[in-house]
């Protein structure tokens, strides 16, 4: 008699024919998605260390640029990334100032980009103006380029000093890079360390970006990871005991004094050596132990060997408003 098999029986025969077990005994393997574009990215700790290094650079450069331009300049780190140089150039605005920077003794070039919205006010300030903005910036002239070169030299000098404790490199201005030729500095796929800074200048806000090739960024990250100052962030459990130990050795002025009371000027004028001044303070009431001018304890004045001392009795009560002199 002919029998029709259902789908489950067909699957069981198929597994048996191919030597497969019937039943959920095989362990399912788990796979995680891998994005190879993220390989080699800086870690959170490395980004924190790089940020700490360049926060000091930004703070110092703000002071130096302010003195150079004779105006108030604020500068802060806004982004730290590791990306391809081609992606870095694509993010740059169409109208900007880009300069190539020689990094010695390694013998490579880095890139410095400055928004024209900041470049023209800087030029105006150097020429004695008030740093007014330009609504439709035109191409930078040769004279303006020379002024910007002096400003870039100031930036690179402060950058070199900021890196000096970690990596002994020299940064010098090479020449301005037109946007059509900027891709000649580095291969498009080379990983660069991109640092973005925000500048506030004469009421104008703009960006400055730095891009370092892989050979420079690798050396910087390695040195930062070896430095105990930058390579890790201490948590509160480590900082608080050390801070408390430091504070325990701090010194504060302490005095034992009676509460202030008003005295007539007539009595003060009549005072002479040997005169007894009566204080409006009962003899059995304690004096006050003041720390840095603030009453902390009540105590009695005593003698300890050849020294005066204070016998602490209780915490001080809330101080009453001090009265003035009675006429």
C-alpha cells in the first residue's frame, strides 16, 4: 500500500541520509558584526589624554594670540578624531585657509586649516582695525598671506611648546595649500589625527583644524600612553585620599579671644599703662577659639607648662552680629 510522507518525515530521512542528527543538539554559533573601518581607532582613554594635552595648548594659545592681536581670544577643543585624510578634506569649507606644516625631524607634513571668517578679522586687527568680519570673503592677497603666515607661526610655536613635554618635534610653516592641491599632502586613505578647535575672536566664532599623519599620531599616542600624567584618568577613590592627606598639612591661623563688645571712645582715650579695662563678659563664660577668623569652639584659657593653652569645652554657638562703638 502506497504511503505519502509529510514534510517532517521527509526532513528526517534527508538528515539521516546525510549523516545528520535529528534533534536540536548542535550549538548555534554567535557572530558579531565587524566594521574594518573602525580598526585602529583611538580609544576613549587615548582621546582623553590627547584632549588634556591640547586643552592646555588651546588655553595658552588664546592668551598669546590675544596679546599678539591686542584683543580677547578664547579657544577650546571641540573634537578629536582619527579618520582618513580624504574624509578630513571633504569636511573643510569651500572658502578657507590651509597651510602645510613641516614636522621635523620626522620629515613629513601636517595640515592646518583656518576659517576665512577668522582669518580676515585677524588680518584687520594686525593692520590696526577693530577686527570686523567680511560677509563675502574674496581670495587672500599676497600681503594678507604674509600676515597670516606670521599668525600661523605663532600658532605653531605654541603647538611645539605644548608637545615638548611629550614629543620633541618642530613645526614650521611651509606654504599655503590651495584646495585643488591639498590632496598632495597625504594619501586619501591614510589615517590622520584630526583636532578641531573653536575660536572666539572680536565677537566672531570660527574653527581651526589640525591634521597629523599616522607616523606622527602613532608616536604621540605611544608617548601619551607611557606618561603617567596623561595615559589614564584617576577616579575619585584615588584622588580624594591624596587630596585629604595634602589638606591635613595645611595651616590656618587660630586665636583664643573674647567676643567683641563696644567700648566708648572716651574710655579708649583715657587708657594708660596700668589701667584695668573691664570687659562685658562674665568670668565663668568661656572664650572663643577662632580658626581663620571664624568661631569654631568655646574654650577656657589655661596654662600648660610655660605656654598658654585652650581647654576646648564645646562647639561654638552661632555668632551674633557685632556691635559698633558707643559714643
